[in-house]
C-alpha cells in the first residue's frame, strides 16, 4: 500500500509543528536536536483530509515511540489531545475535518499553503532567536 505523498506544504507545516515545541515531544517531553529525524509530526486526523491536514490544532510533535504508541492506541491519543486542546477546539477541528469545501480550497492552493507555512516558520525562528522559550504558535492557512 502506498502512503500519502508528502509535498512542500507538508514539509514546512511539519517544520512549524516541531519548532513550536522547541523540538520537544509533546507526550513524553524528550528534547531532540533540530536535525534529528526522531521527532515526528503526528496528526490527530490523518493527512488524507485536506480540510485539517494543515490545521495547527491537528498536529503534534511526537517522538517516534510516542507516535507509534498513540497511533496504535487511538482512545489514549483522543483523551490526551482533548486535554491539550480542550473539547471546544476538538469540536471545531472535527467539524472542519468534515468540511469538504475547506479541503478543496486547501488542495487547490497548495503553493500558497507552502508559502504561508514557510513564512510562519521563518517568523517562529525569529522569535526563537530573540530568546522566546515558550511555545511558538503559528497561524492557520485558512
């Protein structure tokens, strides 16, 4: 079975998710080097749905082990994500995931999605360089 192809928009979005936590696994707290491949971008709703594929609330930085564990235990992942985001944001994310209109817009505008998240990443890097040590949030494309 072939996986979902990763494009440049995915690359920049994933970089934002990792930088947001200063390369720290959000589940176990292990800190990774920026160049490490041990920290993954873990989606609550899978990347198949373009409606939430690039939504900052739909992505977490998880180490390989935690990504595997949470992926294999969806009830635990669900409970954990609810604690992180709260029921209201999860409900909004769930509704957006079902909104095919948003998905069509996103899929049609992938070059703009890529530019948006590249700019978000660069802005986050500036904040980090200024000494910001708290979570570095980034803005949704839509």
